[in-house]
C-alpha cells in the first residue's frame, strides 16, 4: 500500500480529510482552495474521508506531463462537495451573493453575465459573500435538532463567510434599467436548475437536487433581476432599507 498524508479541508460547512501522496502535501496545503487547517479530526464524518483511489484523478500523478495536480484536485473536491450538499438537501449555484441587513441575496447567472460585477457594485452598503459559487442549504441541516425554518447562503470556500439567512435568489439579466420581476413557478424552477452546479449523472442525487429546488421555491422568492449598472442599488432592486424577518441573529452584513 502506498503511503499517504492526511490533509484537512472544508467545502462550505462540511469538514473532511483528504489522503494525498506525500510528495504533493506541500503543494496541496499551499495551493488548494479548500484546505482548512481549522478542521479537527472529531468534526469529520466517516464518509467524508477521501482516499487517493476515490479521486480518480490522473494528473495527481507527478509524472503526468503537463499536469496541474492542485487544480485537478480542487475540481474533484468540488464535485465531492457538491454531491454532499445535494445529499444533505441543498444545492450549489453558479452565483454571486451579498448580504444586506444580515440577509443574503443571490445573483445566479452564466459566466460572462456580470454576477461578480453586480455584487461588487453593491458593496458598500452590502457585504460580499461569494463571487462565483454559493451553497444554499435549509437551516435545519446546519442546526439539526432545532426547529429552524428558511434557508442559508454559504460560500463554497472555507473561512469566507458564516451562513447568512437567504432572502431571495435573483436570476440575473442585463437590462436598460434595473428592475425585479416575478416568475411563474414552473419557469423559476427550470431556470433555477439551469444555474445549479451539476455532478455526473446519478439518479438518486439528481432526484435529491430536484427536491431541493422545489423546497427552495416554496420558501424563498426566486425572481428575474434585470440590471443596469448605471442605476444599480439596493433601492432600485426593491430591497428593504431596514432589517426585516426572522433569523436576524445569524450571519453578517
């Protein structure tokens, strides 16, 4: 059996341990997006310890020509992490996110639409949460044993943000002026799924993703946000200018 070194990592709220070849330890600890030295052994669930054979990543072999082992490793960790989120009852979106009055608002969009630019233009007064991908999870997953309603938004990267109560998901489009418009439920469901981070076809996991999207739509507004950067502000997006709603003690912003 080849020797390996255990490296702690975290995908959103889920801590884990990764077994890597000794010659890659320094590169992984310094370069991986998901390595998190604060992870403790007792936090890690038995099914969230990933061995080298499970990664199925040829470029982890140092002899693989032209390989970028850390980038390849992160791609595989992201796939494992996305699966864990979906199995827990949540979903991962291609989206940026900001917090205002301790509530998160997410901008889901394809690459090139301007989701990161939109988030940056709103800060301040908003607080940035994520600029590329974010995890959406029911609060009951984060606080098992408590009767917690609603959803939370979390950045995929460890240490970037605490869970923040989710106020809305905006499906981002460019427009001549900034406005927010409602969507029929069926259209919102279809478009929400189009921005979900997908993992290789697994019937059970995809069924869980569909269930999570349906539950999210029942609990959280999903709207179209047509954005013109020239008049973009919380006010033009129709966001409240003061805190409102339950769960304000959680999160930041």
